[in-house]
C-alpha cells in the first residue's frame, strides 16, 4: 500500500522578483503607489479552505511615525477556482481578514494581492515598514 500526504500550503512572492514586498520610498505628494504579490495555494485535501491576511505590526517609518492605515489599500484579482473576498480596494486592517475562499472541493488556485499606498498631506514622506502574514485554514464542517 502507499500513502499520499495531505497538502495545504500557501506561497506568496512579489511579482517584481524581489525577496520582499517593497513599496519603495513614499514621497509626500505621491498620488498612488501600486505593488503586486502573487499567491499560490496548493491543496489536495478535498475540502474547502480560507486564506487570511494580517498585518502583524502597524505601518511605521524609521522615526517611529505610524502611516495612516486608511491610505494603505489592497484588493485581490484572479482566483479562477475560488471566491475573491476583496475585489475592490479597501484599507488594510491590522486584524486578521478573510481574503479568499476556495471552491467546495478545495482545489489549488493562484491569485494576486494588489497593494496601493495613497499619500495625503497628513502623512510624512519616508520609508515605512510592516509585516504581512498570510495564513490558510481548512473549513471544518
């Protein structure tokens, strides 16, 4: 007999080929900076799953100034087998947010997360950082 190991994994990488998602140096009068992350989900579990996004720390610059999260937006595109839960730009959320739900059979899929930073006069220009965590969970019935 043989055993097939269950697989439920997620991999994300910036489409620009860099090792980390970088929006670059944010200038005070920048209208909108866009960067895209490709997400690949591999699954053979035969059950639906949900993908979550969580910012694990506030968006902050080297001087400790927190970027107004309302000006950091994201949406999803693609995902031909499941359901995109964020099809239009919305502000990021520090809390864990459902962003994608698989098909009923939990098929593997790929989609893109598009991040946009819009600047306004209340934000200070600079290099800001944060941490983004993507996680995946099987939906237990």
